[in-house]
C-alpha cells in the first residue's frame, strides 16, 4: 500500500485526527514516503482547519493538527489512493455511492481495516470534550496498527 485517504463526514474532527496521527507515526517509522490525506463526504467546511476541540485533544498528546485544511472527497480520489478508509458505516455507504466507474481504491471501515474490529469511530461533533479524547484514542490505536502492517510490508 502506497497511499491512504481518511474520510469522515465533515473532515474537521475524525479524519484530520487520523491524518495527523498517521503523518506522525509514519515519520517516526521512516515511512514518510507513504501518501496520506483526509477528506469529507460534505464540503461545508472546505478550506477550514480542524475543529478547535479536535486540535485541543490532539495537542494534549503531542500531535499538531493546525496545518491541515478540510476538503471534500473528489472522484479522482478513487484512483489516486490505494486505500480509502471511512470512519463510520454511513461514510462507507456514501463512498460507495460516490465511487466513479473504474475506481481502483479499496474502501473499508477504519477500525476494521486496521484492528479487525467491526466498530465505528463515532461522530463527536455534537458531543463534549471527552468524545474528542475518545476519537483521538481510537484513531491512535488504528493508526499504530496500520503502521505496524506497513512496517511488516503490508
Ligand atoms: P467529522 O465531524 O465528520 O468527524 O469531521 C463532523 C464535522 C462537521 C459536521 C458533522 C460531523 N457538520 O455537520 O458540519
């Protein structure tokens, strides 16, 4: 696998958290050549930095999300990336609906692809600070598993 795109609904909470973690862990593992990006099913927040609560939860653990900017999923993503990872089942359903003919990327659920867990990373947008900490911790577990797989040559 040479490139991975993380997708959630707004691209300001869950998927930028996963992207920031992936960038940090890949750099630490000497795997910075792997392509990483994130995008949203919706374009409402395009051009914006991550939600300040996501930034705060990540900052507490030493991950800087401030350089990231939201964008919407585009058709080219389905051939530009090897793997497109959605955070919840609705994201997966939306990605399958958006995929153009000839799409080559594999589409899968984040915690299933990484940890083999049939579980979602829940949307924290209307929740409290604790939900953002939980999103960070779930994404951290997932990203560590992805990087372990990549280290092993997967
Ligand atoms: P995310 O959270 O999908 O994890 O980025 C959300 C962010 C914004 C909205 C919904 C979810 N929104 O409706 O604007």
